[in-house]
């Protein structure tokens, strides 16, 4: 994420269902309400929106099996971040400049 002036502020990741149809022009996934935030320059990551996730589970929007898997995945990513192995190097390779160049 960057501010309007281009200042890098951090990385954000959604916890999702596996993407279906990724190799086709139209693909689908479901956002499972949990998100991870890595502030710029920080070795830490923070789990966000647990309250929204819990409300979605309570409302039946996310079934128990999917909810368990989503929370396990979020915790695994946090552990990988603490170990220094997440996000993978390809994420760092896609700088703002590279993305803008690719879009133009």
C-alpha cells in the first residue's frame, strides 16, 4: 500500500478461499474477513478484523470447517512472518514502480 504521494506504508493480505479458475479470464474466491497487515519497515504482522470474522461465523456466512481453516492459515502466516519466510520474495519484487510500468 502507498499513499497518494507514493510513500510506501505496508503490505496487506486477505485470508481467502482458494482461487478457482486462476488460469482463465474470470476467476472467483471468497474473502473470509481476516486480514494481515505488515507496516512498512516492521518485522511484525498484525491479524486484523477478528471481530468481523467472528460475526460472519456467528451469522453462518462462514461455515465452521472453513472458519477453522481460515484461522489456522492466518496463524501459520503470522508464524512464517516471525520466522522471516513470509511474504515470499516475489512480493517484494513487485514494487509500486514495477506495477505502474506493467500497467502502462
